[in-house]
């Protein structure tokens, strides 16, 4: 099956603990990878980017929404960004060979379950919209949580596509849809005057006669004492980021202000950045395949006998803090997945493959990719702890630097915990089909499961090491200890 991107937006941008608990609900689900988490305190909003196959992705998003429904109370929520729900918007984006029709079906299936299981009314929007006016997210969200709460029971135009004629008392409503790749792009002005930002937004957005495929709003970012023009580029091939930026720059000049800087929220297609380089460097007839990293990727993909594990082992043996045991545990899980994939490949009839075995094989393939990411992430997380501790030594009485150390330790514990959780889950799935694998591959199956056990134990040991430091920093560790006990007892 081909993958989908999903970019749920949650109405929480200040409490890192809440955000972590929401995102954790998606981690460890085979077939799903958390690519990015962006949060903004002024907007009071977080944007999470996931990628995965349809069914696992649906389960991951539903799990995140369950946590968000418990954690977020919109009656106490104030932020710059418009919002209608604790989980505000959930778009599915087809990637590769996936189709928009398939993304629409995912949106509909999620909508049915959200209304039934969480009691949240659902509005289908964009490509999944059942009413023409709901293709525009701004129209769906009009009035925000408070306005929808007041009108949903009396105005037929506000009737949801799924669910009852009332909002969830604290989690509101949600927009779920399907759309192409979108770029969230913000420009910070050299003024705090939000009125100027709103005028510029009106001038550049499509609905008011501006640039096609551009949605824009003006915000005050108090944290930076700047006004912001926040844009969604709904088709970057029609209006790419550099064109949008120049339009904002042109309008800003009318009010005697400039652009201090810009930012991309979430992920961005490589093509959009290369197009910006072509524009600003004034490149003529540029061959995009001349980009060095593209050539390297092609060479690595084509190189026979490429063995990056040899260089990893050398770095592991070196007298350096990273990589260490957490990374090694993730690599052990990577090898376990690869060996399991081989066992299943030989055990399935190519002419009539078992869907059950094929599903486990797909989960192992996705796990193999994710564990490689976790190996690198583990090293980065430990480096983050060292950096935070050095910064605290320079200003030991600074409360923000003390908090930064604790936050870094939380991250350093959560990475190996994800490794352990995922390895345990995949081992259980692989072991469940043991009786359907070929007897001649018994030794390979045993080796794979042993590697999974080593990955779980090694990763949990790394979690435990960080817990002592977390307690010293005054952070609660009960949820980690409960998870460690559960994983060890299930093994």
C-alpha cells in the first residue's frame, strides 16, 4: 500500500507535557512515523506531521485525539490562531501512488469513529467536503468554538457531517478532510502593528483577489513584539513560497515596514526550496539533478554492498559519549526487523500471499526504517542533555535553564522508551505468526526474536538511567516506571 501524510493541528502550544502525551499516542504504532512536531505559544497551537499507511495512520490519529480530548479544555483556551476544537483540523494527504479518493475515505472513516467514540461533531472539509461551502476551512471554522457552540443546535448550516447537534463541552468540534500537500509559511514584519499585518494578509490572499492558492491571516506575536502574516500555500506549484514572500514584501513597503524574517511550519517539499533558490540566485535552465545531495542519494541507493553498519560499529567502539547503548538497541531492533522480513518473504506463497503475513511484513519494514531514525535520535537526545547542562552551569540560577535540562532529560528518556515499546510490539506480532513460517528458517526466526528482546532490554536500561536524573530535577517518573514494568512483564 502507498502512504499518506496526516497533519493534525491541536489547540495546545504552551504545555510541553500535554503535547508530548498527545504525540506519544502515535509513537510505537507499526506502520506510522512521527516526522515533525511544531508548537507556537502565541498561536497556542501544535502541528504534528505523521506518515504511514491508511489503517495504522487512522489508529494513530484517533489515539492522539483521545488524549487531546482529555487534556485540552477549550473553555480555558486563548490564543491568536482561530480554533474550533481541541483537535482542530485533521487533513489526510495522499503521497506516492495513494489517491485523493483514498484520502477522502480515510477522512470519512475517521470522522465516523470520532463522532461515535469521542462524542465530537465532525465537519468534512476540502476534498472530503459534502457541501460546497465546506471546501474552505475558514468557512467551516467561522465563529470558532464559541460561535459553533451557540449555533450548532439551531442553524441547519452548522449541522455536522457526523455526530450530534452539540459540541463536546470541552473539546469542541473538529474538521477532518483530504487535501494536497500544503506549505504553512509565515512572514514576520518589522512592526508590532497587527493592523498592518491584517491589511497585508487581505491583499495577498486569494479570496480577496490576491495570489491564487493562498490563504492568509494577520496575527500579533506578543512573544516577539512583532506582527505576523501567516499563510497557507494550498498549491505551492501555483504560488510557491518565494512568490508569496515577495507579494508580502511589496505590500509591506506601502506601510513603511519590511520583513524581518520568515519561517516554515512543519515540513516542506524539496522542490519548493529549490524553486526559491532558482528564483533568488537567478539561475537559468538549472538542472535540479545537479544538487549534490540528490546525486549522493542516487549513488547510495544504487551502490552494491553498501554497509553503513560498519561505520556505525566503528563510531560505537570509539571513546565518545555517542552513539551509545540506546542507539545500539535501536540498531539491534533494525536487524531484528530485517531478519523477520526475510523469514516472511520465504514463508509466503508469491502467487497467493497471506494477508496476515503480508501485514506483519509491512509492519517490520516500517519498523526497520523507524529504528534507524531512533538510533540517530538517541544520540541527538543525549547531546541535547549535555548542551542543556553546560548552559545551566553558565547561569545556575536561571529557572529557564533548569527547565531546559529537565526537558532534555524527558526527551532522552522518551526516545529509548519508544524503541522498547516498538520492539516489544513488533516482536509480539512476529511471534504470533511463528507457526506459519517455514521450519527451515527456524534459526533465523529465533535470532530475530532474540534481537528484539535485546533491543527492549537495552532500551529500557537507557530509560532507567535517565529516570534517576529526572527525579533529581523534580520531574515525576511514575508513567515511565509503569511503562517499563509493563514491557518487562510482557516479555
